């Protein structure tokens, strides 16, 4: 009887540990695209092409607008962003290595999780097919169109546009209509 109880405790412990580890993908929280639909962050290997440059980031969050230079280094191993002052002094960072994401930057609201910024970056710079599969797994719609030198990626829930990502040679403009913000990344010349 003691052996059966001991064996039952071991099995229960194993199943409890297994369930806990399934809750997050690679230790990352899921991202709510709408109030009810959530997606996983994609692995760094899904980036279309490596990026290594300084960009000008403008974030318009309705009642607050700020602009700051950002050094972006992104490849199939991770996304690393260094937030800078106009004088090139580091004031924060955001990074993602495929297993965890972190943000150390006082200019963003405390409640904002790094995975949400990583998700926006992925929507602009990751492979279309990977984005489409990830979004469609959560019953979201991903569309992409190209006109001249501009690509537009649209994320919808049913027929409601949640977000547009307009990508040109010199900039990326992310407009999230559901949450009411706009992020612009202007490439340096």
C-alpha cells in the first residue's frame, strides 16, 4: 500500500510539472492580438533578412508621443534593440533570443511587456507565411498586398481591421486601431 501511494505521488508530481511547462512557449507569455485572441511569439529564425542599423522610433500612444533613436540588431538568433538618446547614450534595451524576452527601459509604460513590442517587430520583419500560419491558428486573418515599392500587411479579426503594417524602403509604420497606437520606424540614411 505504501508503495502504491509513493508511486501515485511520483506520477502526480510528474503530471503537475508537465502541465506547468506547457503553459508557456519557451517561457514566453502569449500576446493578445484582440481582447480574446492570443498568439505565440515566433522564433528568431523566421526573420526575412538580418537587420543591423540605427532607426528613428516614433511612438504615438494617443495622449503621448515620443521619438528616439534605436539601434536594431536582428537575425536568426534574436532581436536586440538599444534605445538611445539623441547623443547616442543608451537609456534602455529590449531583447528576445527565442526563449525569453526582456525590456529594461523607462520610456515605456511599466505594464507593457517586452513580448508585445517583439510581436510588433515580427509583424513587420518576419516571413509572411510564418505570420499567416501563426495568426490563422488563433482564427485571425493575415493579408499582404504590394503596390509599387510599398507592402501592406493587415491583421483582421473576422472583418474588423486590428492592425496595418505599411513597409517601404525607408520606413515601417504600424497602426494598431484596436489599441489606438502608432509606431513608426524610420531607417537612417
